[in-house]
C-alpha cells in the first residue's frame, strides 16, 4: 500500500480548513479505488456521523 508521489505543486492554502479539505478529497479518491462497495458505504457512513459531531 506504499506509493511514491513524484511531485505535488499547489499554492499555500489560506487556512487550515482549506488544507484539510484538499487532503480529505485526495484521501477519499485513493480509498474509493481500493475499497469494495460495502467498505466504501461503511466509510461514508462513518464520515457523515463524524461530521455531524463537529
């Protein structure tokens, strides 16, 4: 599950929320490729529940 990232260029985000959002989207894209549909649904449910607690 180890992968090399060649180069990532991005402007510095305005705040930590923007940075967190970018990383979250990248992580979700990776997970979507690796998880089965059932695992993906469980992950989405957990993410929704966590966001409700914030």
